C-alpha cells in the first residue's frame, strides 16, 4: 500500500512505521555487539507503542524505562523483568516501590538522596535493591543543548568522586547491591569522539572500583547514537562497539546499551494533508492538518525533518510548512524548497519514528493521531485515533 492509500484508509494525520526497518536496525546493533556479553535495552521513550515494544522484545531486546508507566508497558508485552532497567533523575517513592516489587534488573541511581530513598524503600519491603549509578562525566556531546546530558551543568547523574562515595556506601548497605555503572551523555550524537572520552573515563573508574572490591557486572553505555535526518554523516555502529570493546579489555562485564532513536527513528513517517496554501507579502505558507502537538521536534529543537510532497513536483519555491495550532512555533519546516501544493495533497514527513508520537499532546484539544505498522508489506493499525470523548473522559464539570 502506498502513502496515498494509507492516508485514505486510516485518515490523516497519521504515523506509519516500517517494522522491517526496525528489525534491520536491531540486528545491526546486535551484530555490532555480538563479540561480547551484551544486553540491548531499547529506550522506550523513543516510541512506546506496545506493538513496537512487543516486536523488539520478540527479537530479544530488553527495555530502558524512565517512569513506572514505561516499566509497566515493558512488563505488559512480556519483556522479562531481568531485562528491564529503570533510569531517571526524579523517581517517586511509589515508582521505586513498584520497580522493586517487580524485581526488575536494576535501578539507575542519579543522586545521593535517591540512593537513600531506594535503600529506605528496599528495607521497608525487605528486599535488596540491585542498583547502578549514573556517572556524569562532564563531556560535551556536541548535540542540541536540550538533549545534551553529560555536562556538570545538566541535571543528570553524579560526578566520579561522588559516585565513588556512593558505591562504597551502597556496598556496605544491607539493602543495596551495586551491580552496574551507567552513563548517557546525550542524544542524536553524530560524532564518535564524545563517546570515546566518556567510555575512557567511566571504564577507568570501573577499574578503580574493582580494586575496592566493588564488582561492576553491567557497564551501561546509555543511548545517543545519532541517525541521518538530512543525509548527514553519523556514527558507524561497528566503530562505536569497537571503541567500547577496546576500553573494556580485561573487564568481565555485560555491556548494556540503551538505543532509542537508532532503532526506530528512520522507520517512521508522518503523513499529513495540505489544507491550504497562502502567501503573505514575505512568505509562502503550506498549512497542514498535522501540527506541533502531533510532531513537536521542529518547534522544540529546530529539528530538521525531510518532507516529500506526494503528487505534483512543479513550481518549486521556498515555503514554511505550518500547522493549525495557535503558535508561531507551530511549524514543520521553514523556508523549504517545495512544489506548489493544493488542498488534500499529501506530505510525508520523514524520520518520524522516534520522539514524535511519544511527545505528542492534546494541545488545542486536538486528538492524538493513529499509528500504523507496516510488517512484511502488510499494514496493521497499532493505535486508534483518539476521538473527542477520549480527550475529555477524565474531566469533571463541577459547576
Ligand atoms: N538512555 C537514557 C538514560 C536516555 O535519557 C535516553 C534519551 C536514551 C537512553 C535514548 O537515547 P537515544 O538513543 O534515543 O538518543 N526528545 C529528544 C530526545 C530526548 C532523549 C532523551 N533521552 C528529541 O526529540 O531529539
């Protein structure tokens, strides 16, 4: 089925994901790491649709979760609890309690106070919590500042010195077992250098912990490998695993990875129809039925997404592609060379598999859109479009 047929069958705006592409990406990642003990925990936040999770689980993926909601999604599709990691800078007591009750592989700790909370709750439950500590290596990932996470000015993780104290303390605790170490320096990283630096810092720290008899079994390199949005060069996954292997020589650890965007980003397309074209004295605007609430990356990070017009290719000129939301930041592209469009023409916005649907909202009381999977040439609905009642069902009129 082509894009036009999919748009006619399911309506627009619409997300379409090519699951075969997800499989290829997963297999490539797995192959790159197969020479060592490894565990690939897919970063659920990138695309948390249950079918996506189930599909990755069937191929052997675990899950990296950032809320108890994401942990529950992973459990719901049958991801084994020993393949589930729970990260995040602010976990509530009830989230920690549920994670411990579910006996997941480990909780990634991001502060001294969090370690205390986890210890306290583990004691209450009478369990020993398996933990990992997230290191902030103070390395610039050279990506958009909003998705850079490995600098001291970012809220994530703790510096090596603090981590050392936390490991020593945790080792002595009756309720904590430190089994892992973690770092994640940012997302959409296209240059391997920052990874090399981070792996170097964290692996040498692991060696110093061994001499303190703290036995790190899981070396978690986080996610962050960038994808190609506009033909740009990005990291070769085999170079990436090689750098990690080289730094871990002689250490008996399971390499844990948390790829999100790499696995799903380029599998996705966002289909949106043209409502109107209009011109001001300064600009040409293509107004679509999709908007920033459906796909917010251009508005949030000035992110570039390639756009294809299905149909006519005539009269190419610069245009802003904008949605119906009442914000000037509601755009998919600015000054993009695109053909002349008319009512009901279809636009395909590319690289929309990661951080697109998951960041969508009901802003302007716009219903969240439908999602479709393409598997071996067949199309399957994996999320129904919300309707008006879905949007208001939890609201209470008290007057
Ligand atoms: N692990 C941790 C702890 C993370 O915080 C993230 C992403 C990942 C793994 C997965 O990173 P990836 O492989 O996908 O780069 N909304 C932004 C991206 C935010 C990333 C947040 N953390 C965007 O649309 O670009």
